[in-house]
């Protein structure tokens, strides 16, 4: 019930702020500034309800997906400073099953670059990734009753990565970072056995009883693409590869691909489809997949014109 109230509250707040922010949903070029700023906010609602005698079958449900992404990039002749904040959260509340999280991610990234030539920079970066709330997997016990089993939480896990290397940026909408030195810290708050469903010895690579795991000698590669590939159609992807030199072999290399295709229906409505492909040997020895389709309100603002 409290999640239904939360969703209704979101809708009411949105209806109040919509007339205010809608007038700012435009591109305002600022040729005098060395900062390129872009904000994207999405709010997607879904709901279904059926009468007690509905013969077609179905479950009463209500859901919400939100996404907030803000970038602020500075550039002059010799140096650059890029910053990104990304928040994603979603849930569904199905009758008889209750509240279940569908999306959850916190991502912060900052990078300082020094120009080598028109396409290459020397860079150092720091990024942080975790989730907002507890995550569960659902399994039936011996009696056939469904159980929720804890597998993640706020700062459990969380990843902090410091990278030093080279960035290749042939065009404004595509960048590749190559970091031969990329130490990473994995944080696992309250790692006292509560994540046994992930691993009873070292969930997320952190031994039970410890809160951190340090990987000092590591390599990281990231690739970012964000471009309007057609009128009102945007393609965005982020790829990350992480390899620990000390345990280096094919099966221990981490891969993550986030992909999103977004189409604007009109000035305020968008439809998007995307997914995540994840392989992390410390979490699971098989590839993990996540997919989402959204239709809802979209707000964006930027101070530059895409080429």
C-alpha cells in the first residue's frame, strides 16, 4: 500500500512541476561557455487493473521507472574535465506478490584530461557505482512457498575505481578510455553472512567478515557512445571491461554493456528500449541479462547543439 501511495505522490508532484519545467525543455546554445551541459530525466508509469470476474486473466499491478542523467564537461585548448551523475530506479507492485525492484543503479564519474593531440588525451578518472536499496532473488522452499533471498543492498556491493591512462575521442559523441593502471575497491557493507545466496565464502569477491577487497593491479577499458542517429532517435551505450592482472585469465575478466535506444514521440513523451549485459565472475559464472521497455514523460535540457 505504501508503494502505491508513493507512486501517486510522484504523479501529483509531476503534474505540479510539469508546467514549470516544460518551458525549459529546449536546447539553449551557449557559444561563449567552455562547459557542455546536458540533463535528461525520464518518468515512466505503468498500471493494470482487472475486475474479480475478468475471464481473460491478469494481475493488478502498478509500476514506476525513473532515470536521471546529468553531464557537465569542460574543455579548453589543453585540458578537459568531464563529470557525470546517473540515477536509475524502478519497481513494480503486483497483487499477491508485493513490491519488487526492477531497476536500481547509482553511478558517479569524474575525469580530468590533458590534451596530447586532436584525438588523444592523457587522463585520470574516479568513478563510483552502487544501488539504492536491497535486492532479492525469489525461490520456492520445500513446501512450495516463495522466499525472498537477499543478494544486494546500499553499498553492498559498491565499486570505486581510480584509472590512469589514455582517452581516444575521434568525434564528440564517442570516447574510449584505456587505463593500464586501474586499481579498484569493492565495498560490501555488513558482510557477515547475509549474502550467502551470492557466495557463502566470498560474495562479490569480498571474504565473509571483511568489508573491502582491493585490486591494486588492474586494467580498465570503457567506451561511451551518445548520439542522435536520426531525427528524434537517440542511441546510447556504455561498455566497461575490467581485468585484474593478479588473477588474469579469460573467465575472470569483467564485462558490462548498457544499451538504450530512445525515440521522442513529441516534445514531452518518449519511448525507449534497452538492456544490460553483465559478466562478473565474482557474482556469477554465467552472463546476466536485464531488459526494459519504457513509455512516459521525458525532460531534457542542454546548452549546445549536437553536430
